């Protein structure tokens, strides 16, 4: 297991495994950095079912994002990084914000994407989620990014036990970033994201997985997203909220691995 930075400065972790490559675009984070220490050890556990067949790269966004950077701009960063780092088309999983970026990665740089998995994401956010992210952006601009992220986390499905801990501990579970600029820029990109016109240009076979109770990407938006992608399969988990890959881990991994190996 190694961590390093590419020439375009995308922090990432590499989990050595099987012969195929799986590129993972993560969701919203307080800082754009590679995992270290305990987080890095947990990452290997999180992807252990993938490693027999895949070498996994979890890649964060560029540190020092420019004001006004869009999800499409971020997809361009990933494309340049992948061309310099990886061989041939690779399989891609995008989670939440990472899924927004993955939509543009597959639409604009399709030669890099063999198969695409979009999890807990959509062509745009729901209106209630936009209101939440606007409030989070404003808090972060006042130096309260950890509190802002805790507010967002309160709408993520961590299961009964995990959700209780989040509600009880909130921002105490999170470390305030030294500089919230990247966090704010990413929130702005989330708010502006609308990939409806790009989705028909996605040629890679695509699997969309979400929950019927996702606060951020409501079911009608998820259906619309899947319908606009020419070769998409949609699997919605009934009664599940945002973060299906964690609360429904074995089911999710089975669906993803079945799709990638088909």
C-alpha cells in the first residue's frame, strides 16, 4: 500500500491487488488529502473484497482548488492524472460528489473509462440538499467547516447505531481544517452541478446504485440520471438513505463486483 501525489497534485492511496485497475472518486471531504495512519488501514479493509481482482486507487481532488472550479473542471484533473498514472481504460466508481465528477469524466474522457459505477449521486442535487449545502458553505466561510460537515453528516445514512453517534457527537468527531478553501470550493461545485446535457455522451456501461430515501439525490433525480445514460442499469435499495455502500456493504459490493466482472 502506497500513498503519493501525481504531477497534477491529486492526493491518492494505492491498494495493491489484482491485475485490473479500479479508480475510486470519493465524496465530500473537509480536506483534499491522501489518507494516512488509521484511515489508510481502514481503507484496505473497506476494499478487501475488490483486491483479489483489482488494484484500487482512491483519489482525492486537487488541493488548492480555484474559486469557481466546477465538477467538470475536476473531471479534467482526474483525466490528466489518469493518463499520466494508469494504463488503458479503467473501471471507475464515483461516490456522491465523486459520482458527480465521474459523470463528466465518463462523458468528456470516455476513452479512459471501461465501466462506470455511480453511487449515491445524480445529475444534480435536490432542492432541500441545496439549501443545506448553501448553509454549510456559509458556515465554513465563517470558520466553522467542521460544524458545517456535521450538519451534512446528519443527513447521511450511517445505520441506526452510526446515526445516533453522529447526532450525539456531531462536530466533535471532526477536525477543523487549517484552510476551508477547498471544502468551500467543492460545496460550490456541488451546488452548481447539472450534468443533464452531458449524460447522453457517456458510452461506458454504467451501474447506478442509490437508496430510495437519499436526502441529497431524491429518487426522481436518480431515475432521470439513469434514463439519460445510454447504457445504464439502475438499482435502488428500498428504504435506504445516502451512503448505500456503507450501510448495505455486502449487497453493494456484490452488485458492483457482479457488474464489473460481467
